[in-house]
């Protein structure tokens, strides 16, 4: 930035590194256009939400009750998956495997997680914790 000599005030001249030829008028016009574009984006977003709402789409969360059925269903499914894994995990424990060894064994046997991916230590720990609470 450069100090600008003006009408007795301590003015600072603005210089944009990516557009050093810009003057006060250019900066003013760009700022005005940016403000105008921000308003237009807001209007388009509001219009899109109204159109989605008119099509029957539920927007946002209108209270915690909307999430409750989904959470309950996920918990029921997770409990069922943990019960399904109970025998396998107990077998690993009887063999004296550590949790890390159990993860390696599950992945070697190509036994997938509830979401169909490979096991990680935290996933196994969560299933064991769930089993302790379910059984």
C-alpha cells in the first residue's frame, strides 16, 4: 500500500496486486457489482428453496422429531449387525486375539463391516461396545 497525499487526511491508497492498474473508480465499480451479485445469489437460492418446497421436498429440520425414526432405525440395524458378529468376536476372544489381530483376521477372511467396507480398529471397538450394551 502506498500513502496517498490528499486533502489533509491520512489517506491510504489501495493497490491490488493482481490488478495494479485499478484506480478508485474501478475498485468502487467492482465492489458495487460484487454486492449486486451477492443479492442475486441470495434471490436465486430463495427461489430454488421455494420451488423445491412447492414440489413437496422437505427442507431443513423442523424439530428433532424428524430425525428420530431414522436414528431409531439405524440403532436397530446396528444392534442386529452386532448380534450377527457376536459369535465371530467371541471366537476371536477365545483364541486370545488382540483387537488389532481381530481386525486383521476379519479383513483376511473378507468379512465386511455393516456398510460393506474393510474393518478398522474403531469399528470393531464400537461393535464390541454395542454388544456389551445389547447382550
